[in-house]
């Protein structure tokens, strides 16, 4: 099977490329050449935002499946339609589980849950991308499959926007902000588990015209997530300070939309559809194991334990806001 990944060196895409290669697929990556491709993949140089460079790189090649990891806006999928109408038997669009109804009216979320997120422009753009692709599927039989990952991590990625700065604060006993009261439910999925689901969809006739979210079935509160990371970092009693998501967003506009439009909501998923389509999809990496991997990666090299001074200051600002909000 010939597969083209547009991108292919990120957290999810890299895991998928490695698994596809391990399973004997003929994998080609189209990238701008800024990252090394996984061993065993063919690498082509081209910029998907410059269609002429893509045409030059691909020549007359066709593929059994094309996966675009970097399509975020309707104009991006319009370009893909022009490029791949005659080149592929399957086009996989990487959407987002944050596109589902926000806040959710019921849980768990299924693929039939409506797409509507008034709180985050990123999600609305992904919804618009899907709408255009479903239109193409209906009008011209374009062979689309939509994948909606949720919060995915790998051995290098902590589940916090401030990254290792949070671990540094925990290790030195500084307080750490937890949004809301810490009890909303969240789903974290290791990239290696997502890869089993997505690679299983490649070339699958039953996946055409369908959407799938690919997530773990392990549901954790945010307090449990912070405590799990703390234990992996050797901290038994982290100083967790709750603060309303709205207050955090008011102080931190850079990360506020993704908090209000995604992480502030409970997100748990019914994975029956992907399990039926890909029988070997059975997420095996619980977050306790994943967190241990992440901390081992950071601790293996001091250069990976960078502290973001701005993020550290923001934590102090938010802690002060939480203290002011306490009843006297």
C-alpha cells in the first residue's frame, strides 16, 4: 500500500509513520525538510501551502491513501481537493475532538455528537474543513475519512501548556494552578495508541465517508492528571490551587481560548466505532505509564528541562488571583 503523509514528523503523525513502516506500508512524507523523517520512509521536499511545489515533488505519483496532518482552514482542504482528486483512493483529514458540541450536552461523546464549538476559533475552522470535505464526498464521491483525535501526547510531551515549567514548580514546592475545581474529566491518549487506530484505517473501504475519534477509554480528573505527573516527578504532595477557567482565561489570553473551548469541559468518548473498524485498536498505555515515560525523557537530558519565565510568572499571577478570590 502506497501512503502519502503531508507532514509526518509530529507527535501523532510521527508515531503513525513509524507504525505504518513497521507494518510494511510504502510510506512517503512530503515536508519542508525541517525535520528528519523516520527511517524507512521516502522523503519529498515540498510546501503544501505552495501547490506548485507539491506538484513538482509528486510528479505523476498516485497513492492508496493520503493523510494531511497540517490542514487547519477551509482553504487548506480546498488545495488538497485540487491536488489529490485524481491521485488517491482515500483522503484522511485530521480533525479534532474539540469540534464536538461545547459544552457537551451529554457524555460520553460519540461520532454522532453534533459539531459546534462557539468558544474556540481553531475548532470552528476544523468544523468548516469537515463541511467542505463532506460536500465534496456527496457531490463528487471524494473518498474522505475524518479522524478526530483528542489530547494526544508522547514520551516528550507534558499535558500542560506551560510544559516542564509546571514540573519545575512542583519539584521546588511552588503552587500550581488547576483549572476549575480539578474534577472535570479528561481523556489523554498516547500517540502510539492513536497510531494503531489510524494506521488500521488506511486503505480500509469501510472507512470511506466515515468519521472516527481515536482516543483512550481512561478517564481522569485534572487533579488526578497533575498528581500522576507529580508522582512521576518524585513529588508526593504537589501544591495544587484551583481557579475558575474564566479567571485563568482573563489573565492569560494566549491560552484562554483553548482552555474555555476544550480543556475546561469534561471530555470522555465512546470508542465503539473505531474498535469495530480496527479490531486491534485497544489502547494499552495508561497515563501513569505515559507520565513516567515523559519524566524519564526530560530527566535524561538537562537541556530538556527548560523553564519558561513568562509561564512561571503567569502561574504566580494566577495563584495571587486565587488567593484574592478566597473568602475572608
